C-alpha cells in the first residue's frame, strides 16, 4: 500500500512501530526558548509524538493536554511521563485533528512540526488552534520551511509555507492579536545516516489580547 493510500493513524502507528524511540526525547528548542519565563497555566500540545514537549512543559508547572493521532506514540509518551514523574500533570488524548479538535481554552497552544502525509488540513487545524487560545494566551507554531539539505530528490509538488503564509492563513481578527514572532531560522539536524545537515524552519508566535 502506498503512503498516499494510508490513513494518518495507520501511517504514524507504523512509523512509531519501526523502533522503540523515533525522536530524541528532548523538548523542541524553540518551545524552550519561547515559553521559558511564561507563567505556567493550561497548555495544549498538538501532535505530541513521544511526549518530549509535553513532559518538559509539565516539568515547568504546566497542566498539559497532549494529543496525537498515533496510539502507539501516546502509549510510549505516557510511559516516558511516568518515568519523568510528571504523569499527573498530563492528559493524553488520541485525536485526528483534521476531523476533531479538543474543546476548551488554553493559555498556551503549541503546534510543532504539524506536517503529515494523507491530506492533513493544516491551515484548518491551525485556525482551530488559534480559536482555542484563552484571552492573554499564546499560540506557538513551528514548522518546516523546506526540504532538509540531504534530500536529493525533493517532491516539487510539496509546498512548505513561509512564516507570513502561516500567519495569514490563521485569519486573525484585527486588533485582537499581537504578533510576537514571524521568522525563519536554520537548525542543525542529522540525516538518516547520521551525517550533520541543516533545515530551515519557521516560527509564528502570537498572543491573544486579554
């Protein structure tokens, strides 16, 4: 079966089933940089994977709701949270964000690398994420701006949005939001064979008016 024929759930369950750990287990650097110093409150982590960001947030005093489409990833994340001693501060929810979005309001909504094959309606999901930010809260979006340096045959039909395109797609109401960051940045990342490479990512950070 081709990847295009797989549901997002099947794709990501298979991806996480390839080995015991896919990601480093560390929180994303941009999350740490942008959230450090914020007063802890309620946080929503979209596409939490193996839980690195959610576990870090919980360790900083946040009460976290963490979602992912993969049950395999969530089970693994829950184990890591228990090992880290923060299981009581995280609620894990399996959700296909393209069809259902968690109800409620959060002081921080974080979406890191919310890219997925299978037609994820990313712009729709991110608009729902903005709607879920409580007054005075922050929406933090981090994504890829292009293919990694080691990709020899990039798909020309894949479009990676610029920071401005991400911001514009949120359709934020005038006067109700403050743009704190909208920029691209380079990041060192190892290729699948372990050779150091680079990626260009983008960050959009906005705050809803109180």
